[in-house]
C-alpha cells in the first residue's frame, strides 16, 4: 500500500504539533512546515510545500483575537489571502486541502447548535478574516475540506486551560464568564479525526468539537476540581468585561455531519480534558 505524503502548514503550533505526531503514528510520510523557514503568505513557499505531496493540512493562522482588531491587514493576509493562494496552488498541483477554520465565523446569537448550512456573521476581525479564507478557498475550486473547530487546548501554545492554571498558581481571584457556551476540544482529538479523514478525502464543510456543552465558568471549575486546586473563583457576564474584540456567546456546534465519516462516537468534552490534566 502506498503511504500518503502529507504536508502540515503551521506544523509547530498547538494543533499542528499534535497532528504531526498523529500522522507519524499512522505511518504517513509527513512534512512539517512553519515559520521562520516557511511563510504561508509567500507563494513560492506554498508552491514548494505542495511538490510531491498528496494532501496538505492548513493549520497556519493568525489567531490573536484581540490583536487582530488593530492588525487587521496582517490577519487578512494570513487567514484569508494565503488560504486563497493555497487553494490556487493546490488546484494546479492536484492536491487535496484540509483547511482549519473556527466557530468565530458565527455571531453566537443562535439559540441552538450551529450546523454547516447556517449563515456566518462574524463579530470580530479574526472571525471575519477566517470566513474570508473559507470563501477564497472555495473560490479557488481546489479539492478541499474545511473543518471548523472551537475552544481548543493542547500542550503547545496558549489556551484557556493553560491561562486558568497559570492565573490560579499566581494566586489571582478569578472571575470567569458563565454566558459563553461551547465544547472544550483537545487538539489531540482533532488530530485523530483528521487522520481518519485523510484516506477518505471528503469535500465540503464540517463542524467538529467534543460532545456536550459547558460554560467557560463551569469549564474552569472542572479544571480546578480535577487538579484539586483551591481557587477564589466566581462567575460573571461577558458584558461585565468589555474586550477589544467581541466574543460569540453561543459556540455550540452540531457535529452530525462529520459523525457519518467517523468509526466511533465523539467523546464528551470531560474525558479528553481529564486525560490532558492528568498528563500535566
């Protein structure tokens, strides 16, 4: 059997590093590309990255939600223009693209979990740039799959879990919002799913997150309970803490579509998070 040759763009980030490991475990021939040697906004770098590969997974992104408000041009260059260029290069090379996107393409005002056919309406620059990237990738007419993910955490890079633990260890009093609802999703779980999708080469748009939903406040409480940490923790509303970038309150995904491609049920968010905390 011929093994797939896979290029991972943004392969040193939180998702990329877990994905690189998962691909190696699946004995895929993997090329990991990231800054400073690889720049997704450089068309020559993209062309070289896609030489001799069967599939490319784009984890490269500008992800600083707050800073994106003042660095919109850079956010669009990385999240939108580069995704469009990737699509055009991939089409010419005949390479299938799996592109990672986000729950931030939605405004969070729906009263139910979001399905893939819901109309996006981003409320910050980061979300708008990621949506523009999806649209440009579709316009390129390459063979592609867009996978929207949410509330990610992993051992590499900054995330909610790491921030909570760091702030608690510093002895801070923590006020955490209880009106933002979503599904904490481990990057190791996303990596496993991507490895399941690779041989199937699905096309179109898919939502993926851990099963069940929780508020940020209840997630924080779960973390501290599992770590047996005594923390001064209280709840508040998003409106009590104005941020530069607006946040969607409802980040719930309906994952029925992607479930049809998987060989086992998606685990509830508590199980991967517990494993992650045990491994710290």
